[in-house]
C-alpha cells in the first residue's frame, strides 16, 4: 500500500538573483516553514495561502542578502520565529541594511534569530524533524537542513548542480568548503536529492560523478586550490 510522503515542498525563485526559497511542510499537520525567504514576500505569503500551509517558522541557511534580506519583515508579518543560521554568520546579517541597495533590494535589514543553530541540532516543522549540518566555506556560519526520512537536503550556496559556492567573498574559504561537502554532505548518501540556493535540483550521487569541483575523480587528485565562481 502506497503511503503519503510526510514532507511536501515547493521551490520559489525570489529576487533578481533567482534564489531558491523553499516552502516545505508536514503533510500530516499542514504546518510549514520558509527556508531562505530572501525577497518577494507578498508572493511567498500568497503561495503558502494557496497551498493551505500554516507557516510556523523561518529557517535560514546563511546570511547573504538574497537568502535572508527580507527575513525580518516576513517574520514580523507572520508572527513566527527565525531559526538559523550558525552564529558565525552574524558578520553578514549585521550588514543587510547596506547590502540590500548594492543588490538592488529594498527593505533589507538585520535580524536576530530566535535560535542560532549548531552542527548536530535538529529543527521541527509540524511533525517533521530536520537535521542541522554546519557546512562553512561559502560563509563561516552556513548550515544545511537534511530530512533523512525523504532523503532531501536544502543546501543553500554550499553546492549546486555542476558547481559549488563562491569563496571569494569576505570570510569565504575554498578548502573549508570542499571539506564541508566531502565530510558532511557525501555521507548522507548518493541517493539524497538536494535543493541548491540557485538553479535546478540534483543529487549527491550525481555530483560525485560529474561535478568538476568535487567529483570523486577530481578530488582523488587532491583538493583544488582555485577560487570558485558558483552562482551564490
């Protein structure tokens, strides 16, 4: 007998950067969370209403403006708490007001999460439980949300289909990013699908075979040393 999946999700590209905001929800309770609502919040609220989802919190992978520039406003509008990222991204969150205009965004401002996240923490959405994995490199406080039940990860700007996150921003570190991917994402299994911060979904297995930065064959020759230029 086929059973209903416990988690459902819709990906909504937002801002001029086409950042993948994800609305995910527990299909049993219809309670959900926005992950990285960087902008276009009127549209996001309308989509949640159309799906019949009661948003109970906001989850944040990291502190770049296209991912979290409008988090403060959306949290106020919905009256919900903010969880994430790791405290090491306070550097970026404190700069959201001035970062917004440079990115062509208005209304961006800093926020204080109701809960900073650490590696090994869990977050709940309805009756779902997601594991928190700290994956520094793109930013020092970047976290990934992983559902082992449905083999899905929301990886922000750590990894993309065919690429990896940029490390030429302040506090980025290329070798740290590579180690985060290899040591903390690959053990989740090749069948695990992931939602990146930009672009189409992929799986860890596919990237281990084909990604020019982190494929097994590439890394067998040693950690690459060049600055990368992913979309995030």
